[in-house]
């Protein structure tokens, strides 16, 4: 009887452990949000040259894998940079300028559409709080509507970011101050917290600098570096081990083998 009870207790413990893992995994997988109403404009021209750089700090969007399917978010959506990397499906809604045979296009948040921004943009005051507004790269806008419209009503929703390969870490700073831009983020696409670990140090909490960049004031030169990253939306944490070799340098981008679901 005692043997049976021990076996039964172990089975319940194992089942609870498995259910906990399944629960955490389910919560970590980002799923599309409900559709919501907003408006969209565009900035720049067909080359999307004016979208390079941007408030998220992704630099050359072509070299870093984002291309022209990008958008500048109003400050309400930008969330002080914590929405950098988030992906949205956008479809033109009930406008004569909409392309009838297009369901939606998917874009990545790479820039901020600041309040009262009007220069070289149709956004005008549409980016003022509390509006949710999308100022799209012109090639992205032209996938859903005729550019002559200037502005169109849209439906939008957050969707998972589908990325090839692992997280990418672009280094700036120096041997005493490490500034890292995190790119190619899958899952919800966003980052809330980061830590860095050298081969001769413990985990060091990095602070949010701006956009998609995080910084650590520490002497890390000459150490191979690993990163622990937490998603803003899903709260999932992953570790990218030994991303940068001990001879790492600023101005370079290092690729990992891990990414969010």
C-alpha cells in the first residue's frame, strides 16, 4: 500500500510539473491581438531612404533585415521605445483609396512618429496623443492604398514576428560602457529587460537607453559575452550564450542561435 501511495504521489508530482511547463510555454507564445481601428499615413518616398535609422536605432534597415515594410508609431503606441520591433498587420478600411484585392500587409515598428510631426509627412497632428496612428514607409503604404490618398482609415492588430535565425546584438560604446542594440527579435518582437554576463563576471543588469538599445557600465573588454533577454509582452526570458567572443569590438554585430517563439 505504501509503495502504491508513493508511486501515486510521484505521478501527481510529475503531472503537475508537466502542466506547469505547458502553461509557461503557452503563455510565452505570442498570439495575434484583436483588430482595432486607427489611421495610417506615409513618409518619405518610394526608396524608403528617409526611414533608415529611426528612433529604434536599427540603422540600415536593408542590411539588418527589415527592408521597407516598416512603420513609425505614434507616441501612444511607441511606449517610450518598448514597442520597437513589434509587428503589426494593417489593412485599409472603408476608403475609396483602398486596394480591393489586398487583405493586409505586415510591418515592423522601427521609428517614432512624434506629436505635431508635419515636415515631409502627411501625419500632421495625427500622431498626437492619445491617438493610435501609423506613419508607414511609403512602399508599405502603397501595398494597401493609393499613395495619393495621403491618409486612410485602417484596421490593425499586433501579430507574431517571424524572423529567420537568432537574435542579433549590435555593439557600440567602449571597454567600460557597452551599448547594445537588439535586432531580429521573434515572437512579440519587443524587449523589456536585458542582462550581460562576461566569462569573468556574474549577470549584470542593463538599463534601457533608448529605442531598442540597452547599456551596461562595466569593464567587459577581453571577455566572451552572453545575454539574458526578457520580452516586454510575453515576459518570456531566453539566454543567448557566448554571443560575442573575447575579442569583441564596437561597431560589429553578433548573431546568436536563439530567439523567441
